[in-house]
């Protein structure tokens, strides 16, 4: 988080990657991240509901942060991401 704050203070746009939970997304936003990049497959691999986690992270957009990228393991999974709003 220190790096995010430092780079943000220097005018950089920040993408926080490897976001697996809503709490990580909140911390990244609080530190100043402009974008978050959740990893769908890794969220699922950890035994969490990746769809629910992505939905929770989408709700963070009201805090001024955009989801820059979502990685998914298959084309079928990519098609289902469109349904999350």
C-alpha cells in the first residue's frame, strides 16, 4: 500500500493486481488505486465463489475505482462474466 500511495502522489495511475477478495479491493482503493484487477481463476482455486467476489468488487465502482481486467480460465467463463452487473 505504501508503494501505491507513493506512486499516486507522483501522478501515476495505479492498477492493483492479484485482487482475490472484497477486502483487498477496499484496501487498494483506500491506498489510492485507480483500477483493480481480480483474478477469477485464482479466486476459484482458493475455494471462493469467484462470481460473488467479482460482484462485490463491481460494487466498489461507486468508490471511484474501475475493474481494469478480470482473468478467467476458459472462454465459457468469460462469457458468463458479462452477466455480472
